[in-house]
């Protein structure tokens, strides 16, 4: 009494076939395209999150570098004004 999974209709192909059999063709195409877009978004979302985290960290590093440069310039400016004999 073994029943194969293929015969029961378990699998992505059988779901798509069921959609095309029971719905009008235009609506079925729209549903398959929509589900495909959702699948692509679902697959790309982790990469997008990693990119945002990497980019945010990079921006923070650039801001730190800029602040360090401004502080160094400010310190160098004060040092040049006070250093050396005044005539």
C-alpha cells in the first residue's frame, strides 16, 4: 500500500498545475509571477541585510576618521598659534 509522493501531488510542480487548472490563465500567470518575486525577495533579503550592516559600519568608520582628522587639525592649529617666539 505504498503511495508515492509524486502520485499524491506533493511538490512545487503539482501546486503550480493545480493553480493553472482551477484558475483562469491570466490570474494563474499573475500568481506564479507574484510568488516568484516573493521567492527572489526571500532569497535576497539576507544579502541585503548583510550589505546594509557592512555599509553602516563603513560609514561609521568614515565618520570616526573625519572626526579624528578634525580634532588633529584643531590641535595642530592651536599648537602652531602658541608655539614659537612672538616678536
